[in-house]
C-alpha cells in the first residue's frame, strides 16, 4: 500500500549529466532525447535543426538520456548557457519537470523556452506529416522569426 499519489523518480547525478552533454552550445540550445534515438537518428535530428539554420554539434548541446534515467535539467542551467530546451520522445517527468506539456507548444519555464515533441522515430515516418509540420512551425517561430524582429 502506498500513501503517495505520485510516482517517485531517482535521478542521475548532475556531474554525470554534464559529462553526457555533446556539442559546443554556441546558441544556448539544449536538446534532450533518448540515447538510442540520438545514436540511430542523429542525421535526422541534424536535418530537422538545419531547416532553421541550426547546426546541432556547434549551436546546441545534446543530452542523450539512458532508458530509465531521470535527469533534473534545471541543474544544468547554472553550468551551461541554455535559453531553449527541445525535448524529443521523453516524458517531462523524466527531465525533472512535473507538468504535462502540450506537444509543439512553446512554454516558458524557469526563464527558458521549452518545446516537447514526439520521438524522432515517430517524426521520421512519412505518415506523420502533420506532426512534422507542427514541429517545423514551432521551430520556425522561435528560431527564424525571432531573428527578424
């Protein structure tokens, strides 16, 4: 019998998370996704981001998350300059946020813009064109239209 009406998560150490970050982060963009997808869909991720003039390895830092790990990403904010957070294929609770994020709707939390989306596996399938379009419109609004303001 449990007296808690919520799930408890064990999170990985902040230093382990920092060591797991990949990329130069020149534009302050954190991409968080399952490690398996990072390995298998890295080229697809690069294609998505280059459509809004972002080079993943130079402009972003990517955090591949092991299956079952929970990362408290707010702990990374003091260690890295992060203005935008893109989350693909993970529940927000897995990144230390206790809210249900609407997909492809930017939300400002802790002074940063968060965007959550489907997994890269889902987005890479041709039958999911509507979701790709939603992602494109969101990324365009944040990264291209903000350049022109």
